[in-house]
DNA sequence: TACTGAAGCGGACCGCCGGTCCGTATCGTA
DNA sequence: TACGATACGGACCGGCGGTCCGCTTCAGTA
């Protein structure tokens, strides 16, 4: 029952692998052009070390993704409004979607790698479950909306990594333009009828 | 410049391959558990024949998808309202999205295979381009909407194959329930303010 | 500091899959 | 029937995710 602390070299290697994977995903265009052997080499580590630490390729990507997501997660769980728990749903929902979008804009390749990593759809990852549940809960406090469960899925679908990559990456849509469009779309769903000024914090 | 007609055996094999792939994708749960060798064997054909006819795995899946999509495509391009070109945008947009959703419900595994086939995001396929362009065009004829280009993407994102699989497949959401939810969501975007009765043709 | 067993390491190795090659069989035509 | 062109198919290849096992390094003990 006693938790054994991992050894120092294990921790050092784990960090090295994270850094290496991060760099490689950012450098290469296509996520699956990054092989496990590549990451191991870049990290100065044996391939088996990767698999021992993370199980398989999906595990590695998931772990990296969760790590990068951590700041946003804590901002949502204990930060100030409009992202934090003290905000009213009508302002928190757009803030949350904007945060997700910004994260995917900033970590395009990583998000892409996660979502299109063959085994296991994005919907089985627990971070998706978290976002969806939170979003649904917030929507439930806003009157007059369509089915909240589906609506939460549909809104999150508008921030899918490959869509972000398609618009911001390939078609060159500027970051703030896309943020504004998502905000407008969200406002429309929420029934906010005032005109035209999407937030731009 | 003269088009050479393909030989009979080539045509026969092509059809056999389609049938085999269709059956296999429907039978297995995960699309990438279906290997090219599997398809070749099931079709009673050599592996090289697959690659000669379709180029690569993606080409085969795309060709099959387009073939299955053909009825809907023609219903949209030359059928009667509400799907056909004579319908008003306010009724054609929901009809179109419903048709796409139904198609993905009926061809879940195939759609999944196409969208998560690693090379090339779904957004580079020409059938997506077609749906998106048509949808955007229709939205442009409806006043007071958010950015039409983005809205078209976002609406289509709500019918993504893996989302459909997640809701209808794993969570067991009934077909008509999901259709109604998508219809409600769409209506909300279109600004249709009348209450509560989503179509169920 | 020397000892020691356990935790961790790494690269050779495996099975599988997408994709290619080339000798052979089949088609369509005269 | 004969013959060129077209298509066939299974052996083959390179590369990837994942595993195995002999070796190294850590950290507690005296």
C-alpha cells in the first residue's frame, strides 16, 4: 500500500521525453511523421524507456497534452472570472470556449496529434469528459436552450483541432478573427441578442 | 486524348473490392483493424490490385465513401424540396444537415474510417468542400447570421463521424433523438424562434 | 565507503502493415 | 488462332509500434 517514490533518473528522463516530444511535434507538420524512435533519440533515451513510462504512443501524447493543459485547467477550476467558478454562466461559457480555442491555437500540432491518434476517439479521453460535463452544467443554468448535452458537444466540436488547423493553419485565418467568429457563434446559441461586439480580452 | 475503356475483369474486381470493404468495415468495430490484405482476401483478389485501382488506402476509402454518398448528393443537386435546389434556405439548411447526419448514422463505420484515416484531414476531401460551400451559400441568403463561412464549418462539425459514433454508438442515443437535437440546435442558429417542434419526417 | 538488491535502462529483436515489383494470365482484336 | 496490351497476384521490402533481457545506476545499510 506504500507509494514508492520514483528514482531521480526516471524523473529526469520523463522530463526529457516531454521536452523532446513537444519540440518534435512543433517542428514537424504532420503529427504521425513523429515516430517513437524519433522522440527517444531526441530525448537521448532508449525506446523502451518511452513505453515503460507511458505505456504506448497514445499514453505519451495524452500525458503531454494533460501537462500542457494544466494551466488552463487550474484557471478554470480556481481562477478569477470570467473563466473561474465565480463567473455567471452567460459569461463563463464563452470564456471557456475561448480558452479552449486559444489553447488549440497555441498547441495546434499537439492537439492534432492527440485527436487523430488512431486508437480511441477523442471522446473517450477524460479531459474531453471534463470540458463537456462542465459546459453542460453551465448550460443547464441558462434558460431556453436546446438539449444541453448535445449543445455542449456541438459547441466543443467547433473547436476541433483539425478544424482549427484547417482555418488558422492552412487558410491563414488570423487568430483573433477566429476567436471573434467562435464568440459570435456561441452568443447566437446562448441567445444573446445584443449586436456585434465579440469580446477581445 | 482518347479515353481507354477499362477491361471487364478490372471492373468486376473493382466492384468486388467495394463490396468486400463495405462488409468488412460494417463487421469490425474499429476501422483500422481492417487491413488492406483483409479486404483483398475478402474480395478474392491480390493485394496489388487494390493499390493499382485506388492508389492507396485513403483512395480506396474515399472512393467507397463517394460511391455510398452518391444518392444523397444527387438528391441535393437535383431532387425535390426540402433537400433539392428549389427549397428555401430556411428549410433547406436543416434538411441538408439532417441528411448528412442520417448518412453518417447509416454508414457509421465507413464515415469513421474516412475521417480518422491518418493522412489528410477530413477538411481536404472534396466532398467536405462541396457540403461546406453549399451550406455557406445558403446561409448567405439568410439575414442576420454570424460569419457564414465559420458557421457552416461549425454546423458540419456537429455531425462529425466520431461524435455520431460516440452518441449513437456508445451511448446508445436513439437515431431520431439525435436528429431532433441537431435540428433544434440548427434552428437556434438560424434564428427560428418558434417553439419546440423539431421536424421528424 | 563498500555492499547489494531492486528499479531503471537501452538497443536488438519481433510481428504486422502499407506499398511495390515483376513474371504470368487474361482480355480484346484481327 | 495469334498477338500486343492490360491487368493480375503473391513474394517482397522498409518502417513502425511494441517487447525482451542482459547490463547499469540508484539509494538504503553498516
